[in-house]
C-alpha cells in the first residue's frame, strides 16, 4: 500500500496506469503487500490492547484474505474490487492509531506517513515526505538505527524493538518499532509501524519503582507482613514474619497459616481469619509465640484483598510488636501510681492549672488547704478556689507565669476554718510545642512553722550574740588555714591590746611565739579530729600572767570534713586561787570532821545505850501498872462502878500499848547497830516466806498475792525479810476491807536503778503527807481505823538506808498505795 488520498493527483493517476499494465500476479503481489501492511498494523494495534483499533485491523485482514480468494475466481472482478477498496485502505492507513512510515531502503527517504506518525513526530506530512529519518533527527541514539538496519539486512524484518525517538519539539519519546522489507515497483522499501509506549514505559517504571519501594518498606517496616489466599496459605511474607515463625533464614512461602502460627494461636484466630475472608477487616491484640519459643505481644490488623470485581482473593495481615509498648504502659501505670502516691504524700499542695485558670490536677493537700477536708477543686476556676481577697495578687502572679516567667513568692493564707497560715508559692510554666506556655504548675508549701523557726532562730541568734558578747569566756573560730574568723570581745581583751581585734589574724599571733611550740601541735591534733582540753599560763599584752583553761573543738561539715575549730578560753586565775584556798580549808575541815565524827559516834553509842536502858527500864513499870490495875479490878469486884471499870480499862490498854511501843523501840535500836550479814538471797523465795510469816490476826486469806519474778541479790536476809513483812502486813491491813483486795510485789529495772515495790488497792493516803510515813510513831490513820505502832515504815527506811538504798511511797485516798524501795548495788 503506497498510495493515499493525501498524495498529489499526478502520483495517483500514474499509479493507476501502472496497475493496469501489470499482469495478474503483480496485482496479486500488491494485494499481498497491502495485506501484510494491514497485518503489521493489526499486530501493533493488538499490542495496544485498545478494542476499536484492534477491530479495524482485524477487518483489514479479513478484507485482504477475501480479496485474495476473489482474484483466483474472477480477475476482472478483482480489478474492480481493488479500485473500490483502494479508498478504504487509504482511510484505514490514515486512521490507524499506530504510526506507519513507508521509506526507501536505499536512501531512507520517507515515501508516505499516516496521521498517527505525523502526530508522533510533530511534523506535517509534507515536511516528512522526501526526507530521511536521519535528516529529521528522529534517531536519538545512532546505535538504535544501526541495529534496525542490521536486523533488516539479516532477516528482512524487525519485530518489537524499543528505542527512543526525538520529536520536532525536541521531546524524547519511547516507541516499540516493527519493520518489514517489501519491494514496490522493483525497489526495496521498508514499512515501519511505531507504537508510542512512553506512558506505558513510564507506568512500568513507576510500577517497578513502586514495587521496589513497597518491597523495601515491607522488608524494613518494624512489623510482620503476610498475604494469604482463600486456602489460608502464605503467598507472601516479609523477612520479619518468616524469621519469627520459621526461624532465621526460614522460607515460609506456601505454608498454611496454622503451621506458621501454631495450633494454639490458630485456634484463637481461626474464626477471625474466616471473618476476613468473608469481607470483614479486623484488629486485635494477642500474644504470639515464635519458632524459637520467644513470646511477643502483637497488635494485628487483617484486611481482605478484593479483585476489581469485588471477589475476595485472600487477606493481608500487618502486625506490630507492642511488647515494649505494653511494658511501657505497665511501667507508665506503675509510675503514674507512684507519682499519684508521691503527689498525695508529698508535704506540699500541688496543682496543675490550665491557661483558662481552671484546675486540671490537684492533690488532697491543695484541696484541703484552700477549700477544707473532702473538698473537690478539679475543674474549678482558680479564683473560686483561692478566694476573692487573695485573687488580685494571685491573678497578677499567674498572668506573668502564663507569659513564661517562673515565680516564687510568700503570702498569708486564710484557711477555710479561719486559721491564718504562711505559705510559699512556686509557679512554674509548662512549655510544650516549641516553647508555647500551655499551663503552669503550682507548688504551695506551708511555711508557718518555718517562719516561726526563722523568727526563733533570729531571736536565738540575737540571744547567742548577747551571750557570746557577755559570757565570761574568750571564744573564737579558726579555719583550716589557722586564720581567726570570729572572736568575741573577751577574746580580744585577753590576747590583744585595747582596740585591737583578732579577726583576720593568724592564730600564732594570738598564742605568741613563746607558747606556739607547745600549742601548734595541739592545734594539728584538733584539725585531725581530736577534741582537746588543757591549761596553761598566758602572759597578757600588759605583762600580767594569767592562768587559762583552753577547750578546742573541731568543726565538722555534714559530710564529716573538718573545716576548722572552735576555741573556748576561760581565765581561771581566780578559780585556781580559790581552789588553793579551798584545799587549805578542806584540810582544816577534814580535821574538824574527824573530830566531830568521833564525837558523834560516841554520842550515838550513848544514845543507843540510853535507848536500850530506857526500854528495859520502862518494861517493869508498865507491867506493874497493868498488874495493879488488874488486882484493883478483882478487889472491887461487883462493887466497882461503871466509871471505875472504864478507867481501869484505859489504864490496862495504855499499859499494853506502852509495852508494844517499848518493844518496837527496842527493835529499832537493835536494827540501827546490828551488823549486816550480806549474802546472796533469792528475793522471790524471801517474799513468799514473809507472806507466810505475817501475823495470824491479819486477814491474809481474803487477799490475792501477785508475786513477780524477783532477782537474786546480795543483802542481809533477816533485815530484808523484815522489810517485806512490814510492807506486806501494811498492804494486807489497808486493803483487806475492800472488794477483791490485791497485793502485788515486783521490780522495775528500766530506770537506771533497781527498784522494788509493794502495791495494794486499799485505803491509800494523801500524797502530801508521804514524808511523815517514815518518821517513828507517825500515823496517817486513826487507831480506831487501823491498828499499829507507827514504827514499821521507820524500820523499813532504816534497813533500806543501811543497804545503801532509799524508800518512798505513792498513793491516793481510796485508790491504794505503792511503797518503793531500793537496796543499793548488792
């Protein structure tokens, strides 16, 4: 096909004349050529996969085949049919979407082009006909043309070679070129069809790049990715998925999901996979177990894969390892709980305030401080919480904080109950998103006690200064460089001339060159951590010699580092002189004491002798008085009047009481000069014996005895037993009349002194008269209430004193009494 409607009329006429002169086989060859061209065009159109051009190409092929068959039957009809179809072939040639060029093989001149070729190269038909492709600059790479020519020479045709071409505008396009060598009018020509595949190549490259990017993403995404089909078999899995479920380097392609996940995990997600393959997208979290037994927490998202028609082909699974996230969430919850616990227990009121001044977070201390116990402040405006009186100052401070300025200030706060407290407020802006202030933190410390302490410290420092300035001692502080940093006036007076000060001087100037060889080593010992105290003679600046007592104390920091030392110096000249006088007086006093002691001992012996003699001498008259009264009672008999008998009874009772007192006085005299027999004694056993030895007249049976675990001590057994008898007897006597009387004997050892006690729940006594209890013949109760001589506790006091101990009593009327006694260090 070498003609077209667009050729000049002269060329068409000449071509028809040539066709009429040719024999039948030549015309048949022309038809074959036409069919071949149509076939090539059809092949290229089929490559485009566009339906309309493909139909046209198919039609051309069918028509060509029909014409070939018709020529064999009727030659004349073929000529006529050829003439009729010439115009149709020309129209097909021009309307083909594939660019077609017919060129002369020898010189490469273009004989004909269709509209698609003109559009592809950007030229008008007349601009291309008669010129070669080289002249037009169509070939971008000369090597491409050489390959095409070489292929034509070798086989006579080239199929589907791809190469770039240059349009008239200079734009580079990519084509798929197919060429066929034919003979026209005895000359070799080339029919070429070019399909513009630029966009196709770009799409393929984009697809290839996209696939490469997607593969890189899939292989490097911190997640496991899998694609499975309707049979639940793995068709794609990234490396993370394969390594986790099949082991490092394992191939999981074609595995059933059950094999990859394991039976236990499969049982848990089988139903979910079914739902995905039914068209539902699901998301879930679960624990996954890898091939090596590693357990990880994953967040999985599985979506169905649909075809263009909507058919579900399989599913995509994407799972992220959230183990760290879960652990972080757990740690965050733990830290949040710790923070909440810390916030609630920190000794400060804490709150977070939003830019609109609403309270977002607050601990209980904050709520209680401003609104009272149990109040809720979260969500409330700050003005409502702090109160109208405090708001102007608070608003001004908060405005500055919201501008980014931190603030610390103190103010007086009135609590809801009206109590005034001093508080210290710390405001800290909360900066986020590039430094923008999005709220602020408030920390409120109650400093009432600190203020009081500061005031007390100020007063204390003032008092200390007054004391330091007026104390009769020289005081100084010396640093490690032996420079005096502080000295009171007495220190200056003692070591320097009037008007001079020790501060800033080396301590060697204070001590003096004569005393330094002895004092210097002592200071070194103090700076090594030793406390020293010593006396020495000191010569004042005016030449007067004074005796001083020096106390050096190291100054340690909180870390234990020695920073210097304190020096306390006392002028003890007068004290030494007084001591000398006291020593002299003591010597004289000792002589006097020895003399007086001898005199007292003689007087005591005389007193004891007198007491014993009086006691014995009183026994006879007392007995005789009682005897004579009895005789008189018998003599008078029935003639004695009532008054006489009463008087005789008084004489007999007094005589009997006189005898008892004399006996007690004798016991007291014997105990006072009886030598002690010290031996180890089990006091618990002794207390039990004393209980059993109580006078039969005492109602001991009604009283409960509670005896503690008493120790073994070295004492005089008989005398201490007498102490226990006297105390137990008194306890029974004074408690037996009450309900449920109890007497308790015990010991107290945590007072630095071992103290024994006897306690009862009886009548008790007025503690104001406690000291009278231990004086001979002293009584706190009338004789008609409780019997006794009033000398029993005097004996207890005497025995305790002879053992080096003491005795005292405690009690309240109606609530019982407790007598305490110690026995020295026996």
